[in-house]
C-alpha cells in the first residue's frame, strides 16, 4: 500500500491530469496507515526514543539535505534565484514546523504531534471529543481569516494546525487495528473488482466539483464529510488494489515501501528537474512519476545499508 501511496503523492506533486482526485485520498491514506501501525507504549522513555530516532531525526537530516540543495541551486543556477534563509532562521522554522523549512516533510512533523496526542490519551470518549474540537478548528481555519493585531499566523502553510484535519484520519486507522487479522487474511476474489469499482466511484464523487484537499495547509476542500469519506474510500481502493497485486513480490516494491520517508523528503527536486524538460501537464507525467519513484530504489538501499538513521531504522531497545 505504501508503494502505491508514495507513487500517488509523487504524481500529485506534478499537478497534472486528474490530480484533484489523487489529492482526495493520497495523504489521508498515509495518516490512516500511520494510525493503524501506532500503539500506546507502556514505557514512556521508549516512546520518546522512537519519536526521536524514527521521526524527528530523519526529518532533521532530510530537511537539512534539502536546505543544502537549495543553496546549491542558488549558487550555481543560471537563472535568478531567491537567496535561501540563513541557517539559524531555517532551523528555527524547522523546529516550529513552518512549511518553508519542513516542505513535504510536514507530514512527519504533524505525525509526531498525532503520536504524542495518542500516547497520552487512551479513552474513546476523549478521542471523540478531541476529534470534534479539531474538526471545528479546521472549519474555522478554512472559513475565517484569523488576524491577531495585523499578524496572520495561518496565512502560510504550517504543520501544527494541520493536526486538526489529519487527526480524524489517524484515529480511524488506529481503531481499525481491531480488524488487523481480518485485513491480513483477506484475499482478492471475484468480488474484488466490484469493490474496487465502488471505491473508485466514491473517490470520483468526492473529488468531482470539489476543491482540492490540501491537508498541508489544513484544507479539506468544500466539505469535511466528503474529505473524510473520500480519504477512507481511497484508502480502501489502494488496499484492494494491493491485495490484487500481492502475488508479485518484487524487491524494488519492498524497497520503495520501507523508504517512503526518503522519497517524501527528496522527490520535489526530481520533479523540478523533470518539469524543466516537460513543463506541460500530460499523461506523460504518469511515466515520469513512476521514474521518479523508482530512481530512489538504489538510494534507499544505500541508506538502509549504510545510513539507516536517515530512514528511521534505528533499532530501539527497551530500557
């Protein structure tokens, strides 16, 4: 599922044909998956070690690498470029989760907050209350301009308020953990194609004549309910397609799946290069998105072997 998901995110960032339907579920799916794979840690120290080594440290390393690339483009580009901010400003913004520094890694920053909330809340009633408050906050952000004495804190994308719209997806995934055995045992049958068609139709309905679901700026489109339904329907779609294709165990698919954080953090630079040669949206972008995704396979293998800390692969031992 993660391999298909990261391909969809790469394709979505080409801003190409039918991308509005991709945005309906590509990012929500990753939050649902993250919730599904999350759990309460009995040992608080173990929890914070996992947060640091599996999320915060890779975020910092990949963010720094992207910052260096920006400086390289600025220093050696033949075209006029805006000078990157100074390192101190960059790391302050990275620490605060400002989009200009975290970039596409805003997902990781937001996920850290969601995992912290989950770790210190256990009751279903509390989760529902938080979800309602967060969705109400997302509604306010999307429909009203927040102005604090002339300062507009949400004028630019910020990973912190994205928690409001991403929390429901994360918790949906978390409570789907009870279906883990059934989902694992599920095998594609004669009804799977029909189920795929229903899921695809649901995604189409949620995306048709609907504003883009830009979760990176706490955007849910025109309707919170369509946003939630579309995210779940799209996740079901990818799950069913994955089950249909699970008979093929190609190594590069596994590599892409375990290295999604590397692709997430760095794919923008390859899209920038591809767009310099092919500036217009077309069906060719599907092929380009596949190429951009596959190009990372050797990078992921090198990181996994020599720099596992980049991928959040630090082996945490219980203290």
